[in-house]
């Protein structure tokens, strides 16, 4: 007896479709428009800086990145951003190095240790610190912090001066009566003040991400006998790695572009000065603030070129940070 033939396969893939309402369509269009507007503004800023800087870049060429002096009206090859770019990076890295442990500790305390009644107060205080104007930090650093940090700078130079970063030229660390002028207006003081500025921003980003750690994993760790620090180490910190990196890069972006605070503290020098404790420093933003008012048309173009270089550097840092954040659990959805 012949076997019954199998019935033909009549299954077809079902197409699911949704009909969003008017509110969803408006929200989607607004979100897309806002994202496109941000990209358009960023592209417009970069295009404007590149156009304004074209004249100076055409004259300076590649030497613009290797020349330390800044005399754009003196002729070809007498202006460049090697010194100010080095100072910008040093102050930014020093500020982030000092701010990262403070911001991380504050964020962990607020999200994991602070009592419920105190948590909202601490959040408000941190957000209030982030809203303080830059000029206030600059005044505080110049009139209060600088005179109190020279002793620390002298101590570091005395015992760690064998490290090139902590060496101070022209100062005798063994002479207790030596003047302190060699330790003022330095990269160390400017970086410390900028670190206090960026700590609240970094702390806010980290705290938000730490608070979103999966409750199930927290409870599972506690059920297995983990202590509070064990939960932080095994659940909160791995999940919040994206927030730590994102907050740090956000703080670094502000540190690289900070103008008025650094301008009020440092003593501008147009030479690569790698000694953190020694008087004299320079940044791109301070250079622009110092020379914008008395520059010729060609000098303005040179300043625009310096700003364009800072724009590209900040853009590269943020793109690199975004790539790292996207690989973390807390940043995977973004």
C-alpha cells in the first residue's frame, strides 16, 4: 500500500506591522531632527574653523604642529601650537588623574552607601557644584588655593625631583628660604583647580550608571554571601564601566577646553614645559583668550587654526571613548 504523500508546506512567514499613533510619529521625527541638528551644528563649527584657518595653515604648513613660538605676523614659520598643545594635554591629563578617584568615590558612596535621607541632598550638592561658573573656580584657585599649594609643590619637588615631571629648574629644594615664585602659576595648580571643576560632572554621570545596575544580580550576589564591597566589585563596577569611561571623557573634554580658569592661574610660556610643578604653562584656549583682542587678520586666522586643532583633538577623544563605551554592558544599548 503506497504511503500517503506529505502535505505541501503551506506555512508562510507572518509579517508583523505596527501602526504608530500621531504622538509616536511626532516623537520619532523630533528625535531624528534633534540628532540631525546636533550633527549639522558640529559640522558647521568644524567647517567654519577650517575655512577661517585655511590662510594660516597654508602659510604655516606642517610646521604649525611643531613650532613652539607664537609670532604669526613675523613671517613664515614663526607660529605654531607645539607648546600650547603640550600644555593643554598635560593640564587635561593631570586634571582627570586627580578628578577620577574623587568622582568615582563620591559616586559609589552616593549610590551604594549613603543613607536614603542623605542621598538626595548629596545629589543636589554635587549638581550645584557643577553649575558654579568657571570664573568662580578661577578666583578661588588664584587667591586661595595657589598660596596653599606651593608648600606641597616644594615638598614633591624635594623628594621626587629626580622624576623629570616633578623637577623645577632654577629652584633649590634644600634651601628653606628660597622664594616660592618658581612654584606658582604652574601646570600643577591649574590642573588641580580644573580637577575640582570637572569632578561634579564626572560624578553625576557615574552615579546615574551605577544606580542602573541590575537588581537581580545585586540580590544574587548577596544571596551567595557577598559583602557590600563584593557586590560593588563584581556587579556595580563591571556594569558601570561605560559610565566611568563616559564621565571621564566628558570631564577630559571640559578640561581640554577650559579657558578662563586656566587663563587666570597660569603664566603663559611659549615653549614646551613638561615640568608640572614649575611656574609657566600654556593651553590652546588661554592662547586664544590672550591674543584674540590684539591680533591682525592673519593672526586671527592663526588663532582659528589653533582652535580647529583643539576641535579635532576633542572630537577624536570623544569618538574613542564612544567606541569603548559601546562595548560595555551599560553602553551597549546606546
